[in-house]
């Protein structure tokens, strides 16, 4: 299990994202579950988020946020507007390993995504991304290097313009693993990602 999310408006609804078994939904406090992403592009997932203002809107990141040789990669970010009945891919196709998704509690069109990026190669959709139009377009607002992605993201509950991101410089190869480098660190923004320290 990679992530568990409870609908903030209905505690009987629970979503569970797995590293190698798709997305599961319960509508009875976890007594039973049904798969709700079996027709999606990936079965290995990292995180599931319910829009705090609209329980029908879900954001799903693919690709487990892990580093073993057997780590499976995903194919981007998905969005549902009908509580998981149907899904649409909304970008970050080359992220491979998404780490975190945060929906702005004031404006649901604003979403932040931390992407670790490919494990076995440089580049890809790597860093912190932001949309202001509900996923139609994305901007990379924290881009460290082709070798360093974002593996954590948190928002100040009292001010959605304040966010903290962690970066991790890492690379897996057949005979080695670079588990951290000088580009790893913690970053803060107080203006919604326009500038970082």
C-alpha cells in the first residue's frame, strides 16, 4: 500500500493506492473494496487525493515513489471528476515516479505535484509542477537538474501560498545506486512557487 485517503466530506469513502495492485475504493468504511482504476494506464501507483471542495474530483499519481531495482514506473497523472468511475490522463507523462499531490483548498484549479522523475535515466518530468487551470497545462516551478526530482511536498494549512518541497538526487543502475547527492535538500516558497529558498 502506497497511500490511503479518506474523503474529507464523507468518512465512509476510502481510497487505497497500491504499488503493484491498482486503486481501490470503499464506500462502507473499509468493510469492502472494489477496484476503480483497472482500465488505467498503470497499475503501480503512488498517491490519491480527493479535492477538499469537491468529493467527485480525484487526482491520482502513478509510479511508486521508491528506489529498488524492481521499482515499477508509471505513465503520468490522472484525474477523475466522477469519484473514480472514469479517468483522464492530464499530463506529466514522463514523470515515471510521482511523489505527492496537493490541491489548493481555496482554488481547486490550483494543484501542485512533486515528481521524482525517472529512476534509471536523467530528465523527464522532474521537480515540482503547478497547474492553475485544473490540469490542462502545467508549469515546472522547481527544477533543480535532470538528475534531481522532488520527493516530498507540504502546504502550510494556514496559508496555501506557503509550501515546502524536498528534493532527492538519486539514480539506479545495474550495479549501483546513488542514494543522495549535493542537490538533495529542502526548499520553501511563500508566493505559491514563483520563488524558492
